[in-house]
């Protein structure tokens, strides 16, 4: 297959490594009639496999030329629908109306990966799992555990909403054109939890404040919100730093503040 010309403005790097493609498809496990939303199908490295498996595929592609090529390529496929939109601005709930929960997949451009995933994590009713190729550094932040350098606000807020699995690294030579960074494939499996938006905002405010001054002790970072005694009652050593505090401990702090409002 001749690759289309990559457009830098869309952050396009086309996956060409068949071994990597097969590994991603094995992780997606496309099933006949299941609904799959593909973000940025590009040169159709994954799309052909998804359509051939009989899945009902909706592909969102911002590039008008690639969109037109896809429409033509799948013109006789009754299990394929293309949408020429910016995924960050499109109405995802409208795209996915009248269907069961979707799998959402894609090789995400590095410039949209984080805001898109944050957006999708908040659309909890429409997806069951998401499998994405991300910049390796971003993948590490989403999957980071307490006490590690990448652990931060993104890790905490995302892991409350999904079980996030780092599956494998993808060398930059697997793409054309070759990007400047390494990539990794990550799977998000939705967690069932029912928490009010007000509580989520309370928690996020605490986590943001803590990590805004992550080199300070947590007592200093949160001194305007909690006393040292309140930290201890939540099971937190006031001398610890933000990256050494577990998600459950941040949740305990948020509950104290939320119930005091």
C-alpha cells in the first residue's frame, strides 16, 4: 500500500510495522457486530483488520483527503462509517447513539492524546475499554504508580476512572515518517464507580495544589487547606511529598474537605 503524504499540522505518523499492527489487533480483539470507534485511522493500518473482523466501525478522521480515500475504499462495506471531524470538538455521544458500549481505539497524534483521553474518561457511559498508541512518556504518566517520578495529577485522576495497563513499547522506526519519540500501547478498562462531579472537583483541586509544589512537603503544599493533624488522621505523613501519597489517601483528604463544605 502506498502511504499518503503525512501532514505535520495533524501530527501524522503512519504505523507501518505489521508485527506491531498484529499485536495491537490481538489486544483489541475485534468481534463481529461489536461497535468500535477508531480515532484518526490515517492510512488504515488498523481499520482494515477491524472491518474484516465484522466489527461495526466508526472512524473519525480530521484530514479531508484521508477521509475521502476511506469513503471510497469502504464504499461497499455495510459495517463502516466515516466522519470528517476533529475528535476533540465532535459530539461523541451523538456518534455513538443507539449502540452498546464501544471500544475506542487509535494511534493518537501526540498533540491531542492527553486532552482527548481526559475527555473520553468523562464519557463513561459510552465505552467499555480503550486501546491507544501514545507517546511513551504520556503512557508512563497515565500508568504511573505512587512513589515514581511520572506519578502525578494525570495518573491519579485517570486511574480513578479506569484500570490502565501499559502493554508494550513501540519503536519509532515502526512509523513513517519516523517520529522523534518512542511510543507505547496502553489499554483503559472502565471502572464502575459512582461519584458526584462536586466530589471529583474537590479531589482534583487538592491534587492540583499538592503537585503544583511537588518538591515541598505535603504539609507545606496543602497548608492552606489542611493542618498537619488532619493529614495524619488521613494516614499521611506531613513530611511526605505529593508523589509519595497514594490515590486512596488523596481520596481520604477529599472526603474530609467535601463533607466539611
